[in-house]
């Protein structure tokens, strides 16, 4: 019986074969990717078997804002988003775009160790008026949309929690006008270095490097009653001969292992 993943690999392989790179292709492959993919996709581009100079340095940022930039005319051949909504939106607007789910992530609460976060007390801590809560920006960044989905789930556990959490959550990163809170540091790092929040909801894949950079933080995976499962999708544009090949590389065992090394949950790696 074929594995569920085989049909997708066959489609991408067929597209890649039809679109083998041709001599004299002037424009490099342009990849736009979610900020949470920065480390993984930087390694991915370096490992991708293509001639030097055939792939431009990736553009990273909030997925919703990247999608808007593409809609406004910026050249893109791949959009690797932290959700499925942005790729599907582009596919509805333009013919020939393939949409592929290529990995999953998990949600964590990254907070000050002094809070003593556990899965049992996490919701109580988030609801505590004295605890400052930060999120990314819904609409512009899927990380914010996932946080709001967590708030909706909290309502089923603690009636009234949704309104409290939505009212107190500070949208400090990922918005169209969000500026680095501490120049020279990442957006989430800046939230804590500038002492703007005590806890932030975000992707588990990014917690490790942030905790290494900033002492005194801990990360707690959300309990099953609160969590939602971020699914990451690619919009693969039809015009560049390397686009389908790069998408196939992301879905290959090598690409999926790169994602796994950076804290993502691969969907295309067979068990031992």
C-alpha cells in the first residue's frame, strides 16, 4: 500500500522533472519564508543542490505581511508560510500555484522562570492580572492567529478566559509597524530584554535559541486542552524552473531532517 506521502512526492517529482533548470536562466529563485523558519531555511538553501547564485538570499518575515508584499508585486517563487491560509489565498488569486503542507510546529509559553510555569498552572498564570502577556499580531502573523485560537480554547476550560486574555494580550511583534524593541536582537528576545512582558505565546521551535541567549527564561508546551497544531504550507509558483525542485527538496528526507533539527515536526521522515 503506498504511503500517504508518496502521492505528493510523485506530483512534485513530475513537476521538477518538467522544470529542470535550463542554461541561461537569469533570475535567481526568490524564496519568502516565515520568520520562524529563518534558521531552518537558511540551512535548507545552503544544502539545496543548485548552481551558485541560482537562489537569492531568502526574505523572512511575518507570513501575512509577506503574502501582501507578493500580492503588491514583489518577485517570489516560493512562499513558505507558518500557516496554510496565506498559500491558499495566493493560490485562489493566481492560477498554477501548488499548495503543499511541509511541516508542523507546536505552541509554547516562553516566560520568566520566576513564574514557575507548569502545564497545570499555565492558564491561571496567564489570567493573573499581574502577569504581562505578549503575542504576535493576528492577521499579519499566523503566530498571533494561533494565540487567539488558544484563547478561544481557554474559554472551554475557564468561562470568561477568552475575553480576559484577548484584552490583556499585547501584540508586540509581527505587525506592519512593529519595530525591534532592542536593536541587534530578535523580535521575541527584544520583548524580554526590554522588559515588556513576562510570558509570550509562540512556537516551540524557537524557544531553545532564545533561552540560550537570555538567561532566566523557561519554555512550557501548552497543555492539550489549550494547544492548537500549527501547520506550515508552501505556495509553489509555476514560472521558475527551480521552484518545484526546491519544494521537492524541502519534502525530501534531507529537507525534513533539517526542519527536525531546528525544532519542527517533520511529516516526511520514515520511522526507523
